[in-house]
C-alpha cells in the first residue's frame, strides 16, 4: 500500500531537481550584467512611486474565505461520493443521500445568502 | 513495462534496483512529456498562424520543426534578472513551485491498461491537490517580484483559480459518484462498454464545466487576465527572464496537457477504444484499448485550447468571476443532486 507512494516521492524529487538544474543552467550560461536601471521594477518607464505591497481590494479576501468554505464542502463530498453506490441495503443508501442532501441544502442556503448580499458582485 | 524494467535492473541490489526501476519509469513519462510541451508550443504557433492566414514559424529545420529547441537554447543563454526590490529567494522558488506540481501530477495518470507510475487508491484526490498547488507559484511570483503589474496579475490569477477550483472539485465529485472509486484506473474501467458508457453522456454538464474550468485554471485564453499582455503586460511573470521564465512556460503547457489528459480520462474513457462494443469493428484490433486512444482523445482537447485562443476575445474580469461563481457552481450543485438521486435509487440506464 504505502510503497505505492514511493514513485510519487521520487517524481516530486526529480521534478524539483530538474527545475533547479534548469535554473542553474540559466544562471551558468546566461550573462549577468546588472545595472540599476535594469534592476528597477518595470512600470512602463516611470520610477516606482511607492512600494508594491500596498493595500488591495478586500474582495480578494472575501473570495478566498468563500473558497475555503466550498473547498471543505468538496472535501466532505469526496468520501461520500465514492461509497454512495456501494451500500448493501436501499434504506442505508437513501439515508446517506438524505443526510448529504441536508448538508448541501445548508450550504446552498449560505450560497444564496452571499449571492443576495452581493459578495459575488465584482464591478 | 515496469516488470521489464525491473528485470533490466535485476543485477543491482534489491533496494537500488527498485529505485532505478522507479527512476527509469518516471523518465519514460517525463521525457515524452517535455517533448510534448516543446511541440505544443510549436503547434500553438503553427495552428494559430494558419487560423490567422499566416505561416507561423517555418525557418528552423524542415517546416520549422526545430523551432522549440532553438527557443530553449535562446532562453538558456539569456540573463535571469532579479529586480532589486524583489525577495530573491522567493523570486527563484516561485517558478519551481509551479513546475513541480505540473509534473508530479502525472504520477497517477494511467497511460495504458497496465502502465501507471503509481496506482494509488487516492489518485483523484492527489490530482486535485496538485492542480490546486499550482496557484502558490503564481501568488509567490507576484508577491516576490514586488512590481505592480506582477502583483495585480497574481491577485487576479489567484482569485480566478480559486473560483474555478470549486466548480472543478464539484465536477470531480460527480465523476466519483459515477465511477465509485478514487483510483483513476478503476474510473476508466467503470466506463468500459461502449462510447455511450463513457461518463461524458450521463455527466454532460459536468464534462463541459470541467473542461472550461480547466481552461480557466491554466490561465489560458479567453481567461488569461493573469497575463493580459495588453493591460498588465505579462502579469505575474513580467520580471522573469531566461530560464526562470521558461520554467513558468513549461509548467503552463504541462498543465494544459494534464487538463486535456484528465478530461479524456475522466469523461471520455481514457485508454478505452471508441470502437469497443460495436459488433464488427470492436472485435478487430480497433477495439483494443491502448495508449493511442488516450493520446488521440487528449489531442482533441489540446487542440481546443489553441483553437479557443485564436477564436475568443479575452473575458472581462467581472464576467470571469460571474461565470465561475454564479453559473458553474449552481450548474454543478444541481447536477450533483440529480446524480445523487439517480445513483441512490439505481435509476438506469447508467447508474445501476
């Protein structure tokens, strides 16, 4: 079982090493002639007015928070979806369907609420 | 194939032989993948060229076939500029973080009925995890660069990827319900029978949502606001040059191919032959499943990626977010509910 994951570990290592080697080759073969103008951040020829790490639109946070809720929902749906077709008796199957139906319904109510509140508007 | 490799390395001590087998089988996947990426860039320029009544690259070698290698060589001897305000370490780690998941996700893709690098039972979960992981490379690149264009591109891209991730995840749940397993090999086997047994038919809305979300996820046109060369120049990789840029490029194209292969695997029966189940043709060699079918099916979707880019103008950002949140998520939730009822009540013809 667990040794099935060894190729994945090796694959991750190999792709990491490959990326590092390619970057290294780039540094090795490419020239390096830095000058202040070249190293200044690109802003269409202007001097940068202020630091880039400034305040930004709060809606990006909102999207990220909503994402976490829905992504967790998906994580809960995954195991349920795998076994739904395998239950021995019809009754258990209907019960599984109904319980997930209630869970989804609660989340859908939340989804409608955020929709009505305008959390998904973007203009 | 893996057994053959194992016998090849049998002269080594057992642990080393196992490792050598794994490394060799990874190379069997990785080297053709990189060649595919190289020729996807070539095909992209040629196909879009012909669609716009131009020739595209045709100078380097016959029909311009050596163009990708010339490009790699050129990128390799270009300077990698690290801007002075940038966080140097994160600036260089970011391309690696987008490259590693783009490659490593291939470990669980079944290429033939026998050959899969790692047939883990959590295959689909692993794919979902690694395709989500790619967003870190983009965010980190935008933040570490410390340039306004890069920052804007990264923010846009992150919000967009995150929005489409949900629709994608829901579509995967639909596939799981129909396939009854997280193992990709078993999902393909669950589709065997004929073309009508493939999941594209019972899961048609999810199939469309998954592919479109895949296009958005890879930041390809018409969803390429993260790059948006006409407004924010090149988005998150505006300050990257030379090999550092090449890594982002490699990751983007590897992800495109990955999405094509995943759509083919999850909804079009992967390596199953389309002639399977047809009375006369299915009994001949055409009915045999194999890598060639997977390649052909994925090539269709890969072509669609190029086709979209030549056809559609770029979406406006608020339209992208509206499509992701207000169209795709309701569609997938409704279809999951329908499918759940069909599966639980054993309604035919697919779910019994």
